[in-house]
C-alpha cells in the first residue's frame, strides 16, 4: 500500500477526482491529524452489483419501510455520523481537509449520500463519490438497527437502475463480505475502473 503524504492541509477537489480516476484515495491517521495520505492498495474491495446479497431479514426491513430514505439531503449530518466514535473504533480518519474536499465535491455533484430518517432524526446513512459509471463508497454509519444496511440496499438498487457498473468499497470487511464484497488484485481493479470511466451515469 502506497502512503505518500499530501502537501499542505487542503485537498484540491480536481486533484481528488483525478486520484479516484487513477485508483487512489485519501485517508488520515485521525480526525485531529491535519494531513492526509494517499492510498493505492495492492488488493481492492469491490461489491459486484450483480452479486449483491441481502439477507431475508434485511429484505423484510426494506419492505417494512421503517425509514424515510433520502438522497443528498444533509451531507454534513451524514459525515458527522460517519465520524462519530463507536464501539470498537474511538477515532475516525475523517479530518478537516477530507471534510472540506468532499463537501466541495458534494456541491459540484460528485459526492452523494443515501440517508435513513425516522421521526425527523437521521438514523443512519452512507456517502461516496460518483465518477463516470463508478461509485466509490467512503463510509457508512447506523444509530438504529439496520439503518445503514437499508441504505446500502437502496444504494445498490439506485446504481443498477442508473447504469453504474462498479461499486468500490476500497477494502473488504467481514460485514461487507456478507453482502457479496470481494477482493480483487490491483491490475484487475484498474481494468474494471477503466471500463467504468467510459461513459457516464447520473446518480
């Protein structure tokens, strides 16, 4: 994994889009660290859109419509939720330069959210970057049972409906593997990315 430091304390939005187009993404050591480093993993996580799996109980939760699903409604609230400390993770990699850069991409229409609301409160959500026919998932969170999982189901359905061909998860976790996420070697990932960047899809 390559981890060169980015100069300064700001990520130019155009540079960020070019990084994604070349298979690179930024992270920070912690929320308090003013610097970011660029990551280009040897093995990349993807969630094949034609291989997405949702459990029977999750499908039931989606059908019950426990949550009001919104898109691109409150970006700042979603990032705040993703940056919250939680059991098993006291700190986050979402620092101020990352917040600023992704906020600018949100305003430009390249960063998107899927949000689960109930009784006027944000129960969970996720955000990521769209570029060409690729969607790069960044982070997700839940404050209520199944909230982020329901958002993921709606994300996949939306990507399929709108002609996306690649859902990048950066890395895989046991949690993501239950949905069908797999690891692919860098060279294969870059071929998939090149294909996804041919043409456009509107989130």
